[in-house]
């Protein structure tokens, strides 16, 4: 992920067919996109999601240090590796775009992929070590304020995806039981993650 973040989108030809975005506009574009998904696909009220949206709008992050290739779904399960542990291919690029590289870092570190080991993103190496390796490979430093914003955003983005999956399944547009499972289990996980994070932010604001 650090190498992806370090790449120059223009030099590798990635930016040719991608919508440009300014460093201070990355957050607003992505938040608007996924809020729209929730607006259109929610089957029941989503109070936790709405609370997260309000916080994200009221507390915009600092501008991105640079505009990078954002994979959009970089996580455990979306890469191929050989017997020696070398990554051979990155999969599932359908959500890729230009934006703040910390968006990908936060998604990869989301608690949903940690399998109940929050300090081990993706169920692999320790969070601090993962961040150190990303900084080393990308040549950038992780701004904790920006990272926190993107972590909350990504749990909201996850909710939007699971909400959309539930609508697809209920409407009969796709009868894959994986959609029903993600609509139930993953929605519950991200509701709990967001509720915990929002409670911590509220406590911090009162202190």
C-alpha cells in the first residue's frame, strides 16, 4: 500500500481517466458520495450513520499532503501472494480514485478486517508497525488528525456498502447470501465501531 500511495498518478498514466480533486476537497467528495448511497438504499433509519455524517461534516480534516492513487478497498483478501509471502497482485480496483492516501490506510486498518484483534490490522502485523512500514514505503508521515477523520469516514463507508447490499438482497436483485450476511453482521460491526468512536469524541470534547 505504501508503494501505491507513493506512485505519481500522472507519471503512471492513472490520472488520465480519473476525476481530478484538490487536496482540500478529497474528504467532501467522498463523504457526499457515500452519504448519497445511504440516502438511496437505507431500508430502516440509520441513526449511528447520521450521527457520524454530522460529525464528519462539522470536523473536516486538514488537506491531503498529496493526491495519490486510492485503491478504495485495500484489505486482507484483496491480494494474491506466493509461497514465500511475496504479493503478486492487488485485486478489486472497482472503487479506485484519486484522493488522500490516508483514506486507504484507514480502510486497511478498519476494525472489521482485524478479526477482533484491533491492534492487528487485517489480522496480521501490529498496527504501529504497519503504519511505520507504510510511512517508510510511501515517504509520507501519518497525520493523526487526518487519520482519525478517515477512520470514522471508512466505518461509515462500510455501513453504506452493507446497507446497499441489504437492499439488493431484499429487492431480489441479487440473491447471493453473502449480501444478506454482510447486511446483518458487517452492519452491526460498523454500527458498534462508529458508536464507540463517536462516544469517545464526545467525551474528548467535554473534557
